[in-house]
C-alpha cells in the first residue's frame, strides 16, 4: 500500500471525529440559547452569547469545564472579553 492510499483513510478518520464533536456542542448551544430566551433575555444578548459559545465550541469541548476554563485563561485578549466568554460558558 502506498502512502497516498493510506492518506485518504486517515483524513476520513479525522473528519469523522470532527463531525461528532460539533453536533454535541451544537445541541448544548441550542439548549442554552433556548434557556436564555425563556428567561426573557434580549435578541442581542442571545446573539452575542451564541457567537461566544460557537467560538468556545470550536476550540474546546463545552461539556468539559476544565477544557473551557483552560481555553479562556489562555486567550490573549482583554479581560472584559474573557469575562464575556466565561459568562456565556456558564450561562450567566
């Protein structure tokens, strides 16, 4: 088997793993956003929270608090942005 024959299978495995994680995170994001709407939060608050949660989900597993905390701590950004990420992650 040549190197080029092995490569598509390896790429397929990575794609399968990538597809699984966002679906789990996507369901959690939708649930959190619905909860915010039920609490009477404005559309702007919901949209900003959605954007922050999507960013976090892209780089961390939202079901793993340590992963999310580590990501927020390692971000090189303003403290106010980190605060927004933390509030979005912990529904506050």
